[in-house]
C-alpha cells in the first residue's frame, strides 16, 4: 500500500473494501445458484469464499479507522 500520504492510504483502503465486497457479492450469488441446482458441495465452497471476502472487507474498514486514529 502506498504510505506516502494519508489520503493515498485512505484511498487504498476504500479500494480494498470495494473490491472485496464485490467479490463477496459475486461468490454469494454463485453459491445461491449452486444451491438451487442442488450442487451443495460447490455452494458451501462459494459461501465460504463470500464470508472470507466480507471478513477482509470488514478488516479493511477497521484498519482504515485505526489508521485515521493514529494520524496516517
């Protein structure tokens, strides 16, 4: 990540949040589709991928807040 200025760091966190939330939404929709077609093993894997992406998204939000508190 770019640590040159606080604004660059904030934009990096915002980009990460956007990217991982979109990937999570895609994985969630594909998991639903797999579940409807009774492909439960694939659905479980896609749901796990969605949860992982959402966790990374929330961790990025937390890191952004912590970085703003520390003055970066």
